C-alpha cells in the first residue's frame, strides 16, 4: 500500500512531467521524461526494498545487507536487459546478413 509520502512524491513527479511536456524542444522532452521514469523506478524500488519485512534496518549489518540486495538486484536487472539487447542485435544482424561469395559480382 502506498503511504501519503509515496503518493505525494508520485504526484510531484507527474506534475514535473506535465510541465516538461510544455517545453518546445522534442528531443529534450524525451530525455527529461526518460530521466523522470528512471527516477520513479529507482525511488519505488528503494522504497519497496526498505519497507519490506525481509530487511532489518535497525542494525548496521542489516543496512549493509539491504544495500547489497538492492545493488545486486539492480545489477542483475541491467545484465538481463543487456543480454536481451545483445540477443536482439544478433538476431537482426543475422536477418540482414549478406551472402557474399567469390562468384558474386561486386
């Protein structure tokens, strides 16, 4: 369940997104919206991890464990996205691969 603070932060991000969309430059809009979405992802993932019952934030060891869990999850997610991108790149590369042999004229 979202707390009041989470809802307030979400509304602030939405307000910033609407204000950014009024900017005239299209490329700049895309970059700012992407940064806002990344910020929302980071905020809600951190909030979800630190409010879960699996993490004990009352001791230094628990805080360090929570940080390791979060960055491990973040690294694993980035690695998975990178692998998906590499697989897609190979698939597209194989689909447009030219069959050039010695008998083909240039």
